[in-house]
């Protein structure tokens, strides 16, 4: 009985730690200077996030953003991050980045409509991000 209580305490502690770790990694999107500078540069190149048809090739800023989201997707796949927390905090940002830079697709999220016409990443280059995108927006898993 005592061991069961101790095991339960460890599990609860691990879950709390995983929550904080997930929150911290998601907060990097808004707080990390490199990611913030990258998103600002992309925002400026795309007429305040509305026209991505002007962006024809990869650059450091786009690579930084896509790599960040792929890292998040790997963390979900490896059960390092809690998927629902990531979805709650980054869903719209992941949707837009994938549709713009992988699918080359125009679209809309609350408060932002954009044009895009050509992806600059292959979906095979971001397999974990592709899986998350399909689960959330195509298959409607985790809604």
C-alpha cells in the first residue's frame, strides 16, 4: 500500500514536470529572442502576415520557425510534451506555418487571412510536423 502511494506521488510529480516543460517550450515562441526576431522578419517580408507570395526561397528566419515547430512535433511524438497543451497554445501558429511554408496554401485563422502560392519545404523534410498537422486539421484528432 505504501509503495502504491509513493508510485502515485512520483507519477503526479512527473506529470507536473511534463506540464511545466511543455509550457516552457511553447512560451519560447513568444519569448525567445531568436524565434521572436525570426517571426518579426517573416511578418515584415509578408506585408504583416498577409502575403507570402513574395517569399520565394528559404532563409534563416523561415528555417528557424519551421525547425522550432518540428522540434515541438518531435517532442509530442516522443511523449516529452503534452499534446493538448501544445495544441491549446500553438495551434493557429502551427497551422499557418505549415500551410504557408509546406503546402503553399492561402488560408485563414482567427484575426488573420493570408495569401500563399508555393511551399518552400517538402513535407518529407518535416515528417513530425506533417503528422501533427494531419492529426489536428485533416483527421481532426485531438479536438
